[in-house]
């Protein structure tokens, strides 16, 4: 990371999925952390305009949200950051023909570690709150498109995601997502 860079980007085992480490500037008053910079994140793979920004709060530790994605033509990239508390943030490769198809990668994102995940199109996203009152900020490359939204069961044994806490709560919508059948060939981007 160069002296002036505000982000250190590290590739993960899933192509295009990047861990973005912010470098806050601080003193006795507190800190300033750059949440997004198109120019600095372009080398990490972000080359879209920000089309939508969402903020979520999850009240109870152990709550599971996801797995969600949008299909083409509204497939989206996300930059996910934790503003309060901590989460176990997971991305699953659903890209047809990918060498890491159906593999997942997780990172702990927290208000204290200033880390984010840059999730490219074709990966599903979900998370588990590790603390009560966890808050996330999402930057999306495409607006929400109900006709293109999709989901999979985050407890799908085919994915075998190692959620760190017992699952205490899921929405009816998330619990109702189907398992990925053996006929699921992935998302063609």
C-alpha cells in the first residue's frame, strides 16, 4: 500500500472477491475513514457507478441474513462494510463455469477492523451477526430489481457454510429459499 493509499486490497480464493482494508486517519479527536473512492478501488475491480446505498441493522447476534443475489441483466457488485458491531460476511461463487463454483469465502467485518468485502456480480451474499445491533452499509452497482432478485438457503448442506454461531433467527423469506439442486448450473453473466 502506498503512503497515500486509503485502501489495502487483498484477493481471496474466489476470483474477483476482494478484502478491502481501510486505513483510517486518526488522532485524539477520533478518525476519518474513506468508505469509497472509485479511483482507488478501480484496481480492485470496482468499475461501476454506485447505483444504490443501503444500511441494515440486525438486532440479535446469531441472526442470519441471505444468501442473496441479482440475476442478469441486473447482476450487481456490492461493497459491504460494517459500521457497528461485527458480522461473519460470506460470499458464495455461483458463476457458471467458475473453477470455484459453489465455494464460499468469509471474512469478519467489524466497526473496529475497518474491513469490507468487494463482491463481484455472480456471487451470493449473506452474513451472520456476531454482536447485537450490528449495522452494515452496502454500496450496490445496480438498483434493486425485484424481477431479478434470487436467493438460496444459507443452511444448504451442499454449500456447508461454517456459520460461527448457532442460528437464532432468519426471515421467513430467507428460510423459504430453496436448496441449490444438483441441476443448478450457475449464473451465466
